[in-house]
């Protein structure tokens, strides 16, 4: 089997892009999510960090709907900032520590999954230095990427739905507002083909190792 043609500049650019992507995920994704959950945003210790919480929810118009019914009582932490035909945007202007932590969990989980995928891709990229990416280690990495895309993607969505439902139980949230339960099929659409590719990659790598062992 011929080796992949790959020069050092290609390698440097590819690895550089992956390292830059990892840095971006850390700076604009994971660290702000952790800051939100820990209360650093609320304490204004990190600039350009949102201390408020915004939650999308359904507006149940089958219940009596009055202007007063969509205004939270004074002194409560929750209020409405936008009303659509069937949805509302609920704001927690002064969330409690527990609310901040809950809100940050699905965000942090999603960014952690993304970060792990990028780190696995970086591991695959580094094997290109030898010009031969078809090794057993990469087969395991591709399998891990498929699992993260499928299981991690679904888990992040499920956690997000439960967190929003819990936040909407806060005092001051009108009874006309109910949680939005929606799941995207994107993790399945992405994860299953990746899992199939990972299995093909694994078997191909094992077959090559067996053939080379006979020579």
C-alpha cells in the first residue's frame, strides 16, 4: 500500500488549524460556560460574559392569556423579554447559583464533546507525519469520534431539555409557559455514518496488519 503524500508544510497547516480550533472552543465556548456556572460572570470578573439566563419555552395559548399573566410579580427573578406566536423567551436577570449551574451544564457538556472530537482529530493528524494514517490507534480514534458524535450529541440535548424544564419551575414563571421538548436527529445522521466508517477503517487496518505479518 502506498503511503500518503504529505509534506511538512501540509502537516504544519493542518495541525495548526486544529490547534487553533481547540483554542477557540476553549476561549469562546468552554471557559465562558464554566464562568457562567461558577458565578464569575455574575461577579463581573470576566468581561464579555453574560450573567443573565435566557430560556426558550412554549406559550400555551389554551390557558387564559392576559397581559398580567405574562408579567412576573415584582421581586421575582424571572421575567419575559419576547413573545412569539407559540414561544416565549424567558429571562432570569438575577439567577441563583443553582440556576446558573444548571444552565451551564448542557453548554459545558456540548463544548467538552466538541473539544474531545478536535483532540482526537489532532491525534489522527499527528500520525500523518509518518505518511501512514492507517494504524490501529487511528481506528480507535475514529470509533471514539463516532461515539462522541452519536452518544454525546444525544446526551447533550437530553440534559439541555431537563435543565430547561427545571428552570421553568422557578417562582414567577407564568403557568402559560411550558418546557420545549425537541430533539434533533443530527447526532444520529452524523454518528451512524461515522460508526460505519470507523468499523470499515478498523477492519481494513487489521487486515493490512495481518497481510504484512505474513510477508
